[in-house]
C-alpha cells in the first residue's frame, strides 16, 4: 500500500480521432489543474483537488474501438485538513468521471461521435444516492422523534416495541423525501425533477417578494 499517494485508475473509449481526444482532454483538465506537460503518449497535470496535491497522467492511445483515454490520478494522502485513508463518497473517481463527461461534450461540439465506454460510474447517480440517503436520515429522524411523541399521546395502546401509526407515517415520508432527492440529482431532466424545480422557484419567488 502506498501511504503517500492514493491511486485512482480509470479509462474511457471515445469514437473520435486521437488528436481530438487529446485536445479535448487537455482543455478539460486545464480548467481544474495546472502545470500541464506533454508526454510521449499524452500529458501530465499537477495541482490541488479538495485541498490535496494531485498528479494526473493521461495516456491517449488508439484502439480498434476508437481512442482510449487512460487516467492515473495520484493524490497525496496528507493535507492541512488531515490524512486521507479512504476516498469518502468517491470524490476523486467522480472528478475523473466529470473529466470524461467534459471530453464528451467537447467532442460533440466538433460533431464527432462520443463516449463508447468508461470504467467510472455516473457521477450524478452517486451524488443522488448520497443526497437521498442523507435526506432520508435527516427527515426520517426528525419526523420520527416527533412521531414517537405523538404516538404515545394519541395511541397509547401501542407498546414501545411496536411502532405506532405516526411513526410508520414518518418513516414513509422520510423514504419518499429521500427518493425524490435522489431523482432530483440523478435525473434532473425527468418530469418529477422539473416539477420540483418549478415548485422551488415559486417558493423562492414568494420569499423574495
């Protein structure tokens, strides 16, 4: 185990020329990291990500399916905010996935076919899962405390080991809130997400009056 650096290795294949993928990758990475230097098969970049020093190496090669962009990201574990033993929440793999998405968008701008495959999972799905779980815990716990008190007053026949109607309702509301939060982040273009956005905009508009 490397105690100095945390290693992240991911790859994606684009149906585009090697030159186009290399140019797009350089432009995307330059937006978040500096110190870009060309190598024989790609480039390296140095900078900071989430307060940790990082070294990123892109290797761009031609394959039968298109052009392969292999990414090796080395992140220093020690930083002023502490020592990173695990990548909590998959932040750095999500960062690489964002680079792949940025490359895809730039290739689409050149009217070329886009992403064929990638080893990273969808960053929006990951963020949606994290937010959904967090909302479920907060809403479920907050309503659950109130619901238990109401059950004791309104439904004293229920014992402490059996949840009362209000407790069950609070759990269902917390679960629905978590699911809606997941959909809002993971699929922002869905009808449910669009409806939630309109409702939030109406609330903000009323508050600003």
